[in-house]
C-alpha cells in the first residue's frame, strides 16, 4: 500500500462522442477503432483506455500501450502520461523508467494535470531519476496546494510512511485523502484505527473505513471487511458475509482472499462445504504461492476440513520451505522432532529451527529456547535459553513473552521484577497475541508491575476474545470486581 496510486484513465472525452445517437458498446468500440486507425488522437487515447481496462474489448496492456504511444507521439498530453505510466510499471511494455520520466516531463510541459504528480512520485522513489525526498515532497505538497487532488495527499502519506518513517504525519495525510474519497487511503485509515496508530483505537471505526473502501470496489478494502466479519471485529460475526466479500475481492485479483475462500469451502464456514473444490483451489494457488502451500500443509496437519495426514502435510511444508517461508521450516522442525511424516531427528529439527529463526520466525526462536531449557535431547543451557526467549518476545512471540513475564513476576529462576515482566509482554500485545493480552490484563487488574487500570484490562480481554480466546469468565470476574462485588 505504500507505492504511489495507479493512474486512473478515463474514456470520458466529449470531443469524440456523438451527442445524440445511443449505440452499443461494441458499435462504439468499432467506431473508436476506425477513428483511431484514421489518426484521430482522441480516439487513440480512448481506445487505449478501453484495452487497459478491458472495457468492451479483451483487456490487453500491450495493445493499450501501443495506442497511448501513437497518440503521445502526435502530441497528446494525456496520452504522454498514460504511456509514461505503462513504461514506469511495465504494463504491456518492458519497464523503462527514464523513458517514463521523459514522457511525464513533456506531458507536464503541455499542461497535463496528472503528469506533475508522477514526476513527484518518481523524484521521491528515485524511479528514472535520482531520488530526492525533500524535492519530491515539495513537488507533491505544491501539487496538493494547487489542486487539492487527494492523489497528492495519498502520495505524501506514502512518502511519510515509507521514506521518512513518520507514522503520525502519514496518518494526517492519509486522513486528508480518505476524507476526499481516496479508496487506498481509506484502507490505510482502517489499518491505523484498527491498531491505534496515531488515532484512537476502535474496531468499529476501522470496520467503517474498510467498508467505505469496499464500497469503492477496492480489493484490500473488500478483503479487510471480510476479515472483520470473519473475526467479529467491529461488526457482528458472520461467516456468510465474510464469504461474500471474499468472493468480490477474489474477483478483483486479491490472492489472499482466493486462498481464504478455499479455506471456508474446505470447512463449510458460511457456505456449503466442498472439500474437493477447496483442495483443488488451494493446490492450484500453492503452485505459485508458498503461503498457500503452508496453509494447505496446516490443514492436513491439524485435520481442519480433511483427515489428518502428516505425510501430506510435510509434503506441502517442504514446498513452502523451498521458497524460504520461515514458518514452513519451523513446522518441518516440529515434525522432525516428533517423527511425524519423516524420520525423527533432533539434529534435523534443530537445524530447521535455526533456518527458520534466521529467516525471522519467532516461533522457531521459542522452540530453540525450549530445547535448551529442557536439557534432555539437547545439552541444557539456561543462559542461551533465556536469550532465545528474549529474542522471540521482542519479535512479538506470545508464548515467550508470557513465559518471561511469569518468571519475572514470580521470581522463578531470576530476580523478581514485575515491571520487567510487563515490558516483555508489550511487543506481543502490539502483535495482538491473545495469551499476552490476558496476562497483561491480569497485571493491569491487580496493579502488578504496572499502574492498576481495570478499564484497560477489560479492553484487552475483549481483544483477546476477538483473537480466539474465550475470556467470558475473566471479563465477568473483572466486571464484578469493578462494581465492588468481589
């Protein structure tokens, strides 16, 4: 979501449209084609738009580029920008950033309103010319001042987030763009609101932002609305609605939604179960997407919608591991440790864990820590074990964070330090691990290692419920305590 927004090409040019006759889309395309072949610049541009969007003709980016280039060479500014966009992104033509910038500069000189924004983007990200963040921001902010075009606000927000790492400023600019109906910035505002970044955290408000983006047919907006319905985040849980929104997102090419459609089909969540179709869809996706192979392996490993088959699970884990998916190596390590689907081997398991840890998987770090703490199959090393748990906790691993927090709070094997224990929990809470949330809620309710805050404790218990932990008992006990009944 951090890249500049795509160019939205319009076929609405009154200069080439007949004002009176109502004709079919096919007749209109035929007319455009004849006019374009006859050298009409406006027709060439509009025909390029039709092929770029697949409107009335089969979508073909290469054909779109050829028509844009023809019109651009005849001096049409909008076609220059369109041809530059194709060259910038490799749509229908080999990428050539320098040639793209040349078209943008020429189009800007001819007065095209979109070209300056693309020049600002290329300046910010160093595409086709030397990167200059300060100059790129100046150009973008000037464009915003002159036009109030939300595309400029979105571009500035992305630069603040990606290049300057200033999330507070990113929130400000994404809000400006979103309030002017920029669908990608709406998704960003949903994300910021979901996690309380620069704004008050609210699952309901996050859902509302995602819904606005979904109403604009934004694939990420549709996908996030589906997630909200699936988990009951900010809206009443409905697997049926989740399935509906995932179908819409998948139709727009959102691959993760296609994968989750298969999961719902496999388990009959919000739809009639169809394991055969689901497995075929997941297998097809797994050929190119290691995360799909990983998910397929987990379904066989945990017997979710299919019979448990560790041999089949290991097969898919290996496919995912071949693409260096970290969690696939962790699962292969678990299987090697337990002798599931492969010969039991502690040395192989440790090697798999090390590979996963090197690739950034916190669960592998946690498993390594457990191995060194156990001292049975692996020589016991408490110092090394604690270091590994710390690394995992800093990466947001819930089990490691809870283990360290309990040790510090209880003084179990280490000096008692409740405040340090609470500090170990914080990264996992930011990662929304439900076990860490429950432990922190306990600390907040009792004032252990942190100032007592029963309201915040209750909010964490609610979030843990959203993340799949049943906290009804804990919430009931806390509410009674808040009313002075305990």
